[in-house]
C-alpha cells in the first residue's frame, strides 16, 4: 500500500562522478556551462567500431579514492561506486567510524549496476582464450557480478543494514533508490546509501550497443552527437560514472542536525510489457510510473515544475516519453521546464538515474534548470519546453526524474523542496 507509513525520507548527502565533472560541484558547473562530455574514445583503440566516441571520465585516478591493492581486485564500475559513495558519505556529515552496533544495523546499502563488470569479463575472456582457464583471475567472479559494489561499500564503512543491488538495465539506479526509499519508509532502516555505477565503455560494450543500433554514429561531430529531441538524433552516446545519494528518515536527520537537500516524496514503477529494447510507442509504461509517483507523493500534476526526462536521444524513445508526459500532465505539460541532461553526460546506463536525481535536486536547490544542449533542428513530435541550449532560472518546488530500461522497465522519482 502506498505511503503505508508516515516516515518521511530526505536526501542528506550526494556524490557524483560524471563525464563533465568528478564531483557534485563540478557536475553542476558543467551543466550550467552546457558542457559536452562526448569526445573520441581514448581508453582503447576504437577504430574498428561504428561509434568511435563516448562520454568517458576525464582525469579520474582510482588511487585518489581507494588503495592500489583494493583497486586491482575490483572492476572499474566498483571503483566509480566507491568514489561517489565516499563523496556522498562525507557530504552527509556522518562519521561511520563512530556508529554503534545498533546504528550500523539500521544503515544499509542498495546500490546497483546495469551491466556490472563488463571490462573484467572482456579481459578475462581474452586471457581464457589466449592462455587457458588456469590463468583466469581468482577475483574474476567477484569483480564481474553487479552486487559487489553494494557489498564492498558495506564492508568499507561497516554498514550492516539491508544490502543488495537491483538490476533493471538503465532504470537500475532509480530502482535502487526506490527500494532504499521503501526500506526507510517501512521501518527496515534509518539511513541508506543508494545509487548506481557503470563502466561499460570498452570494445564489447560499445560493439554490443552498436550491433543493436542504439548508439549515435556521428563520428565527425562527437561533441554534439547526444541531441535529445532534435530531429536529426540518431541514438545515444555511451557514458560512464556513478551517482550516490544518502537518504535518511526525516527525524533521524533532524536529530543529528543534518543539512537536508530535498525530500524524496514519491516513487513509481511499471513495465511496458511490449518489447525487450524498444519503448511502448505511446509511452504507456512511462505514464503508469509517473502517475504512480504523483499518487505516492500525494500531489497533483500542476505541482510539478521540472521533469528530468530519460531523454536518451533515440528516435523512438524521445517521442514515446514526450507522449507519456502529455498524457499525464495535459496542458500543464507545456508549462513545466523539461530537460535531458544526457545531452551533456551521455547515457550512464545503470548510473543514469542517480546522476539525474542529483541534477534534479540541484535544480530545486539553485532554482535553475539544466539545459538540453545540441539542439538545432525542431522535431514536430517533440514540442514541449525542453530548456534548449541554455539553463533557465525558475523556482522548482517539485521535480520528477524518469529512468527507463531495456526489458520495458519504467521508474519515476519525485523530489520536493524541503522547508
């Protein structure tokens, strides 16, 4: 039953590792500058791929976050998860070294990855093929599976509350936030570390999405390839990174004097029941998810000021989500500000929802809407206020952030200005 408990959930810490900034502050500044994270791939030889560019992290040094020995035993997606979690926990003001055993049992981690250790899988497969199975790393399986980030976060900080990961492709981070919200709401925990991470920019990651014709191939102009809602969009741009939120029961946060960024007011989730990769053309599942989130938050459609759309820059997806927004919000759809921050970060897959939740919260805090960059050519089927090319000032009391995934998974989360 929705809102079966009166426990309110607030955001008290944030951490972001993105292609346009390696911290929350850098991420926000990058969005306000309309910065593109897309560029030719530098991490490996991409000359044989159809898409030779991506939104890679710039300047990330893993040993700035974790020791070298630990780093060798973890896939890059877990490196990113630990980096963003470290920022978020520090930001929350919680000293995990002083927690009592009871407090540790009420402090959980639900943190996911859409793909997990695909870089490890690729490299160990090459070793198996060239040197034989006896040369496979003993850490291969732990490095591969997508729950190890959540497990390692709990080990690092001694957190003994609920601990697992939800995997739902590009809806992963939102599903992890939703599960964490429900854990607190229903009394299973007081504090949760939640979010998502992804490190899928490698030969098979890009090659696989190329094979499914999901990625842009604008190799001559990579910096403008992610162009949601533009009539010439031809697919998404792969991104990598991580987003982490510390969410907390309101009274618990107030009792320790925490700063509160926003309230997580409502959540919604659904399935398209339509196709393994294509969205429902009328956005039916997206509509169900947004309506559920509005009902859970106990607000009306006219309360929403900003929508951070899933907006991947695919020909079908942008139209389907636009239709869903029109169906849910009616005439108010034209009065809201909407944007796709994937135009700047690219698509972070299982990390996207967390990074975009942070963007939504920052819009509330700063009364500014992040832009959708790279717009040049109008699409008559995309006719809402997508905040093209420049940020806009606007008071934001409620923001909704959408994340959808292969398999027909749809999720929506609503953040509320805290006062």
